[in-house]
C-alpha cells in the first residue's frame, strides 16, 4: 500500500509539473485534503522533482546541447559568428531566471507561509485561470531570435510571481511569453528553458538537506519508484501541453483552474 502512495504522488507530480495548473498548489491541496505526512518529506520531493527534471531535460536535450555549445563557444572562440544567437539566448535564460532567484532567496520564509493559507491557494488558482483565459487567442510572431532583453525581464517577473503556490510557473511564463508577442513554439521553448535554472537551484538546496539526513536508506526503493513514475508521466504531460498550446486550447486549463479555485475557497472556508 505504501508503494502505491509513492506511485500516486509521483504521477501527480508528473502531471502537474509541465501543465499550467501549479504542481506546488496541487501538493498543498492534496496534503490538506488527505492529511498525509508524505508531502512534508523533503527527500521524497527532491526525488520526484528530479524525475520531472530528467524527463524535460530529455525532451530538450538537443536544444540544451546546442545552446551550451554556442554559449561556451562564443566565450572561448569569439570569431565564430554562428555562436552569437545561441549565446544571446543563454543570456536571455539567465536574465529571465534572476527575478525568481532573488525573490526566492529574500522572501523564502514568507512564501513558505503561503502554503498554510488555503484562501491564498484558492485565489492563486483563480488568478492562474484568469491569466490563461486572457491569452487564449494570443499568438505573436516573434521567434527565438526576436526575444529581447526587455521581454526576458518581463517574463522573468511573471515567473517570480509563480513562487506563490497555486500560480502555475509554466502557466505564468507562457502567459508572459504570449503577451510579449512570442509565437507558440518560441513560447513553449523559452518557458521550459527557464525551468532548468530554477529546478537546478532548488534541487541543489534540497540535496544539501538530503546529505544531512541519515534515515532514507530504507526508503530508497519507494523514492525511486516515485522518481520513475514522475519522470514517465512528465514526459507525456509535456506532449499533451505542447499539443494543446499549438492548437490554442490553453483555455481548457483555465476552466480546470477556475473549478479548482472555487472548490478550494468553498471547501476550506
């Protein structure tokens, strides 16, 4: 029975991580609905997040390798003009990641308190729903090469707001990209390129905590099961998101978040 719980939580992480419906918000909601202590297990959270990370890294592996090659190629071999676009794109990722990084450091304690306030959670789901609905018909013309540093800052600020549980990170960044005039393909790519710095930073901090504990040896197997289920489901959830974004169906996620927000506000009133 315990293994089934880890699988279920891994599946929930895998579904909600790429979709614009807030993975952190769902974990807070499930914790309060079922009163489970498993969601207070930081070690397990590290494992399932790493499963999602591996899946998204696999999806974008070619782009990541190309960008890293261009970034370091431009630094060490500036004569190569073909590295310039990839170098600039890497700078855009760095710039877009800065607001969330600074806010995460400065306001970590305050953000943690939001997880205990279910009124904030319900309201945040409603904000996500409204934002997704407002951009339902947006499809700009900007490609990867047209993203400006100003766009990166605006999108980065949107990602910063998503530190609040219930406001989807992928949803907020997608909304920012579409409002800045990016086309759907460029919006999807930049959304998940911004995922990597934030994910690596949070996992790094989590691993430091993990190294200080000595009581996980008997949980390695269920943790790995959670990691695998999270990774597999994340892979297919991204395909679902990609398909719906390209078909202009973001509004369907909006309806889901609307219903979820109303449920939270009324159930926990």
